[in-house]
C-alpha cells in the first residue's frame, strides 16, 4: 500500500467526522438554549404570581395590620381591576380563606380565582373585623 492509497480514505473520513462533531455541538447547544429559554419564561410567570400576591396583600390591608372583613364582603366577586385600592390590572384571580373558622358564617372570599392556573402562589394574611383577627390564606393565580 502506498501513502496515497491511505490518504484517499482518511481525508474524507476525517472531514465527515469533523463535520459530525461540529454539528453535534451546535445541536447540543441549541437544544440546551431552547430548553433554558422555556424554563426562564415559566420562572418569570411564577415570579409574577409571587409579586402579585404581595401587592394584593398590601393593597387589601390598606396600611392596617389585617384585611377588613367588611372590605372583603363589599369587594367580593369583583375583578382586580375594579378594586381601586390595588391599582393593579391584569389576568389575576385571588381567593382569601379564613384558616381559623369564620366571620358570621363566612370563611372564603373569591375574586375570580378558579384554581386551575399553572402559576399560583399563596401567603398567610391576617383577617379582622375590628375585635377579632384570624389567620387566613391568600391564594393568587396569574392566568395566561
């Protein structure tokens, strides 16, 4: 076998191997970045739910130590855009649930919360009527 006979086989084989490795690296990096972008978008929506829950808590308390039961009764079944104290508008639903019992037979206040959203968050809040303060839970969902 002469030197030229081996080069005829090894040069194209080396070129194919080199191109295959480069394409593999490009494919791997591309797939990883695509997955990372999707994960980043989902995380951003989850953070929106966390932010919304704290904004809603702050606006419902109105600077007090608790959310007023009278305020909840007056505002129930309204959209977040209709609650002027919140100055927040969007596809957000929330529900407040009294964890310690009820106030005059009522322990849940619903504000367009259906519970089927992917991006939800819940925090503990205080609910009061002026003389009693109960621990409650605020459930918030950001809808797509």
